[in-house]
């Protein structure tokens, strides 16, 4: 990887919490990129770290809407994960879950098995007073077919709307995550740059956190999207490159 060959410390930050840091590090290794789990930050690991850092309330049990990667991160931090896979939720079943023991927190991530039953469980736990946190608000990802694949945002919005309450969101573009990364790895904002392909997460994340930003036009964002930005838009990147290869040529 060209940054690493030039001895530039490289960290990998993703809002996709369906895999753990361990899994992402292995995936990068398979691509020939030297990375350990400590070099990877997911919105799931950020959420888990946030929950265990709380002192009021103290979080021990979590109702999880999400996949195995997020569950792994939560359990690595010593949290008990509660899940429910029932597909049917009529009035009688809903009355039954209202009698369930309360949990300390509800955590929302991308869940390709999300359904009405999970929505009802989350709603009840939150009405019982559970802390409310989520990995991100990403609305969708672009697919090779040209169609948008719904993300965590629509799932989170449905839960929030059901109880008229907003979640604490830990992933990009929350600048707290940048401050955490800079502190943990002893980095300065002035010597750090965020490279990504999304204006609403990667670039806004960098700009919110006071570091430089470089957009690569190989993902969700196209040149036409840049042309719609005003000069004062907080999603405006410092640099734009057609690809990672073109970015590498600068270094």
C-alpha cells in the first residue's frame, strides 16, 4: 500500500459495522495490505467504546439490531448482547414483549434481516428507558447496478420515529471519532488527512474534525455532485482525485 511504503501511518475507518475490526484486518491482509485490528476503526467499535465509557448510565446489557461484526465488537468490550429473531409480531406478541426485563441500551447498526418484530422490541426497550445509540445514519450505498442499496439510516429512522427520540450516533461524520483516533494514535490534526469517496460521511467527517480531506471519485460521489456544492458547504473537500492511484502519484 503506497502510504505504508512511504512510512505514512495508515488507519482504516469505516461506517460498515457488519464485520469486526479483526475481520476487516484479515480482509486487508488478503489484499496484500499490512493491517492489524488496531489499525481499523469501525462505527461498531466506536459505538462499543462509547457504551463502556459511560458512567451514567452504566451499560452492561444491550439489545442489538445489527449483524455479527457489531455483536463481536460489543462482546469484546464485555457487553451482553440480546437479540430477537421472531418474524411475527401481532398484538398478543407485542403485549408479551412489554413484560420483558429492561436492558441498559439499544444499539442500532446495519441489519439485512431487519423486520417489524425487531422494530417493536427496540421500541419497547427504549420506552422502558434504555440508552439509545447507533453506528451511523448512512442512507444508502451505490451498487454496480446503479441502484441505491438501503443502509443503516432508514433502519435507525424507523426506530427513532416510533418513539420520537433521537439516537447518539458514533460513526462518521461525528467529529468525536476523529478526536478519539488522534488521541489514541498520538496524531496531530495538521498532519492527518482523511481519504474517502462520500461527501456526507468521509469529507464531512474530516471537515467537522478539523483535518484535511481528499475525495476520490471511485464510489458514491461523482463529479456532478461536486458541481452542486456551494463554496461554504461543509462537505466540500480540500482535494479531489479521480482514483487512489492518482492520489498516490502526488506522494
